[in-house]
């Protein structure tokens, strides 16, 4: 039995990670904001909860004391939030948890990064040897800085590992599949480039790799890309979602630069009006859903002997079963 701390435990990946650790008999502690109602539900189940803010070092240190493994997932995961919030949570929050973990001699520190850190280079197969590439978006760029901080603490002596998930989906998702389904249902989903490539990463596969690298000796000081082992086109992925929710397959295309300009105008209007809701289009979304990137997960297989537990077909089926059981009015939460 291991004593585990999970930040971001009430989020999509974090909640699955909590369940996996509980299933394996580990002693789980989560770090959550005081107003987090999902944390209260965990508390009712006997999970230890330390309330605080990742931006506050003292509360972070309180959460770290006495645990053996830290999984750091807390982050601002969206394409529409104040830049200062991205910096404070994703960068300074990561520095806080790394410093506290280093100070208290944590056995293993595992961070969830993102495949976004490698930029938008399409003419290569991206693997973990590639340099990070900033692309002018606060989420991607602050996650680069966060992972660099983890690596810096690794050089100081903190035993670190990290993962670069691609398009994470599955039951509990609130940033990918439900938003696509909502756009399809409302007739709002547009495409702006043909044959856009997505690399689905079923949430249980991501959690499984996190568990492996939290203990595998060859994972120390290493980062790993993670997806289901196959790609799909965004158009085909969306068509399959439409079929499952009983809607027409989206087919409307507009030019890439038209979408990008419209997204820029929308962002400007939203900022001028001080709107907190997310615009229908953002430049991040246009770039992300207008790319044909290619990612390899061979490193995890060769170094750790890890392969995805659940196939893309099975993961997609499980996700659609969950989606159809949820209230469609709640699909769009960001």
C-alpha cells in the first residue's frame, strides 16, 4: 500500500486516477479547493481531503507531508481564461508542488503535461526526443513552463516522471467529446481543414500509464507520450459521435484562415465585453483542430513494456454509452 497525493483529483483524469488507486488499495489523499463540491463527495467516502489552493505554498506543503507518491494534475485546462490565471496555476502552482515534494523527500513525483508542448510541426512523427515549441497560446505555453520546472527539480534530486497525453476522452470528459456532441446537436460544428488528425487517448489508458511510471525504475527522469495507438480524422470521429447521438453527420467546411480570423474577432469582442463564457471559436481551437500532427508512443512500449489496455474502438464505445446517459444540456460546460 502506498500513500498517494493527487492534485486535480476532482477533474476528468484525476477522478479516474483516484478510483484506480482506491481499487489497488492505496491510501489516497486529494488536494482540492475549499469550494469543490466533488471533494466533499470523496470525503464522504472516507478519502482524505486537504483543502487549499495550488497557488498557496503553505497549503500545498500541508498536503504533501507524509505521502510517498505525488500525482500532479491540477491545472487550468481550457483555451479561455485570464492569462494571469494560467501563469499562477500552471506555472507557479507546479513550482509550489515541486518545491514541497523536494523538501519532504517524496519517493516519486508524476506530472501530467500535454502533447501540445511539442508545437504544430506536421512533417515529422513527433516523439519524446523533440524540443518543446511555444505556439502563442496560454495553455500550451504555460504547460511547457510547468514541465520544465518538473525537469529542473528532477535535476536537483526529486524523482520525477511525466506524461504527454494526446486527445483524452472517456466517461467524465467535459472538454472534448461532449463539446463536439453539443456542437453537432446545435448544428454549429464546422471544419476548416480536410483530414485533420486526432490521436484519441482513452482515460483509463492514461491512468494505467501513470500508475506504471509511478513505480517503474526506467521511468525516472523520463516523459512519455500517450494515446490509444491509432489515429483518426476529426471528421470521422465527429461523424461517429453524430451517429451515436442520432444527429446528422457534420459536413460544413470553411477556409482555415476564415476560421482563424473569425476566432480572433470573437476573442476580441469577448475581451472587450468582459465575458467569462467561452467564445464559439478560439484561435487555439482553430489551430488544434486544424492540424495533422503525428505522435509515436513507442518509447513507453520499448522502455516500460507498456501498451494501451483498451483499444480505441472499445474506448469509443464506452464513451458513447456514457455520453448518451448524460443530460445533453450539460454537455457544454466550458
